C-alpha cells in the first residue's frame, strides 16, 4: 500500500490508505450507530476480500504496569469490534494489542500479535528497537530541558 521507502523514523503515516484489497485507518475515530467509549484504535486494518478487520492498539506502559495492560487492552475495544462486524458487515473483527514496556521488556504474548497479522515473526525486535530509541529520546530531551 506504500511505495515510499523512507526510514521509519522519518515516515509520517497518512490517516487513510486504501486500495482494492485493503483499507487502513491510522489514528481515526470509527463512527458507529451507538455511543462507544473507546472508538479510536491506533490502527484499523480491513481486508476487503476476506472481510476481516483488525483493531490494533499499540501501548508502551511502564514495566510495572505491563501485566495489567496486557489483560485490559483486549477488552477495551471488544464492543467496537462487535459494532464493526454489524455495521461494516465483516466476518470477524479482532482486537490485537501490541504491548512493549518503556524499557524494552517484551511479554511472551507479543510474539502472537505479529503472527496473527501475518507479519514476520521477528517484527517484535524492530518494535523493541523503536521503543528503546523513543525512550532514550524522551530522557535526552528531558535532561536538556532548562
């Protein structure tokens, strides 16, 4: 869906990417018939041919909140997933949390998320690298703050 080969740290995602097979929403609210408290997942990915939708929520909690976040995130968007199946006439809508702690600790459950999305099994290593670089950047900016 993307022809641009710029490095990931320079890439700015478009809000909507669309072609004949897929539709991807980045950080967009999903409009539904009823009011749903959590209606803005980080990524909404729809496979138009198989009629499957993935609600992907990326979370970078502190290490001591990791276990709680892993259990809470799938339930947060379940009501939205049910509405998407009804409104968009999808066969299934799955909630896929991607959780890596701010210090780079990776839970065992993370290895299942890229597999469910048919991504390379070692994708979590790139995710971990991005989180570590982001945390370092935050610390560096804070230490230089006057």
